[in-house]
C-alpha cells in the first residue's frame, strides 16, 4: 500500500496520538462487526434492539444468551495483526491513548495497556439490581455453545439478575472512561480511527472534536463511512493489512 508522505511524517512527529477503534479492528479475528446481521436465534433482531435494558428486562435469557455467545466467540478468537500493530505503535509514540468502542478484550490480549472502553466490556458483568460486580469463571461459557437462551446468573449479594457489563443504547457512557477519552482527544495532534462506522454517539463525536481542534484525523476502513468528509487521510483497506504496512512505511528501519 502507498501512504502520503505528509501522513507518514505526521505520524513520526506526533507527540500525542489517540487511536479510536471499532468492530472493524476485530473483524479479521473472526468477530462479526456490530452492523453484521445477527445470526442464529437472534437473526430476527437488530443489534440496536437487543443491546438495550428494555430487551434485557423483557427477555433476560435471550439477551444474556446473546452476550455469553459473543463472549464465547471472543474467548476462542485471537488478536490479529491490526491489534498487534497498535501495540507496536504505542512503543513509537511518546503518548498514545487507545480508546475502543469494542467490548472484546483483544486489544488487551495483544498487549495494549490501559485500554479505554467507552462502551464497556463483555468480561465485567454486574448485578442489574445492586451493581455488585459478578466474577465470571475463566472457562468459556460452553453452555452458550449452541447459541441458546441462557438464564442470567443471580447476584450473590442480593439475588438480582446479572447483566452484561456493556453500555446499552439509551445508557450513559462510564464517566471516567468518557472523560479520559475526551481529554486525550482534545489534546492530541493525530487521531487515528480504525474500523468504525462512526454512527454511534456520543463516541462518534470524538473524531469530529479532534478535527475541530486541528488534529490530523486519519481513518483506516475498507468501506466509506460517516467520517469520510472529516478525515485528512483516508486509508482504504483492511486494518489487519493496512496497519502493519502503515507502521513499516513510517518506521522502515524496524
Ligand atoms: C446515549 C455496547 C444518552 C453494546 C454499543 C438518533 C440520532 C443520534 C443518536 C441517537 C439517536 N437515537 C438514539 C441515539 C443515541 C444512541 C445512538 O447513537 N444510536 C445510534 C444507533 C444512532 N447512543 C446511545 O444510546 C448511547 N447513549 O446516547 O445516552 C443519554 C442521555 C441522557 C440520559 C441517558 C442517556 C450509548 C451508545 C452505546 C451503545 N453500545 N456497544 C454491545 O456491544 O452489545 S454500540 C456498538 O455499536 C459498538 O460498541 C460500537 O460502538 C457501535 C458501532 O459499531 P462499530 O464498532 O462502528 O461497528 P460497525 O459494525 O458499526 O462498523 C464496523 C466498521 O468496521 C464498518 O465501518 C466497516 O466498514 C469496518 N470494517 C469491517 N471490516 C473491517 C473494517 N475496518 C477495518 N478492517 C476490517 N477488516
Ligand atoms: Zn445484587
């Protein structure tokens, strides 16, 4: 792949970079993106409908089963070259902040530290009633194997139903994560969006904030997105291919 020289020099000279990832960075690990049609039991639903508190209260077994099935697939997946390139980039940039919309742990398993999860995580459920964190076992939830309905576990503290530790539509983002993501965005010189359709707010506001603050906004995505008119550099390609090549082009001596 060819990269513009001013993109490569902006990357080399950047003191503070924000990398903002969406489901596209995990696609080559075999994790369907959020916009991919749901399959199996859930194919008649849209993700936006299931990822809500209302759906959980109405059909707890359907929603908990969906999240456990997704968690099982993540546990069986591996980080891909895009995740690893982001780890390598962090070693090159004096201050790099990784903000992800993803609820998987592939960035962490690739070696990224201090990942900001603005939409929560599949791996930190809590009691829906009292908020008590619920410790999941280290074993994959094999009862989710057949992608079936699963009754959520009960809170050991109060007996309430355990809910996934993700941010549902209509819910506020975790304040500390959001504040850290916003602060990094407002002070970066380069903002790199990897694999997001940039449709879900307020997270999707971050690249616009970066552009407003005159940061160089870069996108890596094989398809057009809502950000196309905002980015200064649009790298059209798969993250697992483009990201390693971008680093090799910026730091060829590696
Ligand atoms: C809130 C966790 C306020 C759950 C998620 C109307 C207009 C504007 C906004 C709204 C509206 N109506 C409602 C809203 C607000 C709503 C919203 O934005 N809705 C959208 C649908 C319009 N937002 C909210 O509700 C948020 N909360 O606003 O609260 C409030 C105020 C007061 C009081 C109370 C509340 C909360 C939003 C968080 C929702 N939770 N995830 C779960 O995972 O189940 S969002 C979920 O979808 C993901 O986390 C992700 O963030 C988001 C978008 O998905 P992407 O990651 O972008 O993935 P997607 O599939 O969309 O795209 C993949 C991209 O990858 C594509 O571009 C594709 O081309 C690319 N790709 C594919 N393969 C590759 C690739 N790229 C690179 N390499 C590849 N190989
Ligand atoms: Zn409880």
